[in-house]
């Protein structure tokens, strides 16, 4: 006997297992309907399949299926709901300010950190046993070509089918029996689709290969102006009131006070004037808001930090700031870091940078060797004096 205990998605997986393996005794308990479920009450020899966290003390033999919380494949549910938690943002913005936020998004001046959010979701799924590890790998290698989910917690039938295949394999059932030309159908294993919008800037960051919904602009405006109810609990993972969320909300409010302009407009203007003091001051401000700057513009800030901080004798600080600004750095920025360290730091400081580069995949061994040679050259010059 095979018994599944868990959430709605696991119930859909149970539906498919019964369809493909009618000879197997397969039952399902909805965790929300039977909170007093006791695995010990099942017949001896029953194999348990559980949603993660559904039953405490189920034993090591249970097969765990991660809950389908896959954040990062949509953009605007976060802004439409509570912008990653905390206060209900649409109530804090006037209609004019919401329209300015829309303009920023449409121009690519606002991204939603989709790759980072997706990576964290997949890491969480992969940590939950063999099925989770294989499922995370499948999502990571498939999401660019196939639509797998609506919103963050509603797998499309094609992903439910794949999860069922992995569960069947873990159960020792023959996955080749799961052959049907209609396994992607939208009947008993489908969810009602949520308002899911992936804006072009986020699609580019994800390497998305599917055509975007041609009405994504209409969807942005609808979400910004109508939004979900502030008490909506369908997406609890997005309600966490983290310090990053608070900073991001404050940043959005600041950006929509005036006419939409690039977050880097003042930096570009000051660089043209060529006075190091004001440029460095603006860069210091941008570094405090670095997490909220669109990914496509981050390298512009990194380059400016390395250049202008070095001009005012703060090269060591510049290198540290860029190294801490996120991984992986692009090859161009990695090269600039090496050049800045080689041209502006003393031997001891270069040694400290070499320690910081250790085990970083965005710096090649050749780059470290080159920087080591610069350090040794500096040491020889110091001894010669």
C-alpha cells in the first residue's frame, strides 16, 4: 500500500499515480483536513509519501516531496502584494506615484531580483531529499524553455507530471508506464492561474526563451492600481518583514516621488563634471542602496567605485566594496578589481585581497597568479629602497 499525506499539490500527484498505476493501492490524506493523522495507524508495510513538514516523526523511510514554492519565475506579484512583506505598499502610493512605478518598470529601471530568488527556492527544494534534489535540477534545466508554474505556488500540469514521475521512481514503480500524449492536460491536475507577470528585464536576467505575454504592460498597470487585498495570505512566504524588504519599500517610495529618471542619472551627470568629491559622495549613497539598483546597472556603479575611490586614495575600500557587492562578478569587473589592486595597493593589502579571492569562481587561478606577481614586485621595490 502507498499512502500520501500532504498539501493540495501532493493530492494532484496522488491522482496521477492512481491513473498510471491502477493496480497499486494508493490513498491520500489532505493534511488540512486530517490534522490528527497518525502514521502508526497505517497497515504494516505501507510506504509513506509526504509533503515536507506534513507529519512529524515519519521515519527515514518516508519519501519527501518538497512543497512547490518556486519564487523567482514571476516579477510583479511581489509589488502587487506587499513588495516582499511588511506594509501594504499600494496604500502608501498615490495614483500618480503608482503610475511612475509602472513607468520605471516598463523602462527596465526596476528589476525584481528573479535569479537570486529562484536560486534560493531551488536550493531549498534540493535540500529536501532525493526527490527534491532531482526536481530542483529539472526545474533549473527546463524553466527557460517551458512554462512550469503560475505565480509562486501553482505548478502547471507539466511540472506535476514530472514530480509524479520522480515519486514513482522513488517508490520503485516503472516510470515508463507514465506514457500518454496528454500528460500536460489541464483538467484534474491543474490550478486556476494566478496573475503572473514576468517583465522583460527579469526575463532577460533569467535567460527566458519563451515569448512573453504580449499584454504584460496591461497586467503591470492592473496589478499596480488594483493589487491584492492587504490581508491576502495566499503567498505567506512573501510577507516576511525583513530589513531588506523595508529598505526596498523605502527605495521605491523615493524613486516615485518625482519624474522617473535613471537611478544613475546623478552619478552620470557628476562624472561629466569631473569633480571627485561629489562623485564619491554620490557613489557612497548608491552603495547603501546597491541591492535595489537594477542588475543591468550594477556594473556601472562597480566600475565607478573602482575608478573614483582610487582617485581619492580609497582603492582598498573600493576593492572591498566591489567584492562584497554580489557573486559572481562579470569577467570585466573581475579584471578591473585585479588591475585596481595591482596599481593602487601595497604588498600587505594585495595579500589581503588574495585571501578574499580564494575559492571564488569568478576569479580565475591565472588572475590570482598575476596579482601574486604584482605583490612580489611591490615587495622587491620596497626592499630595494
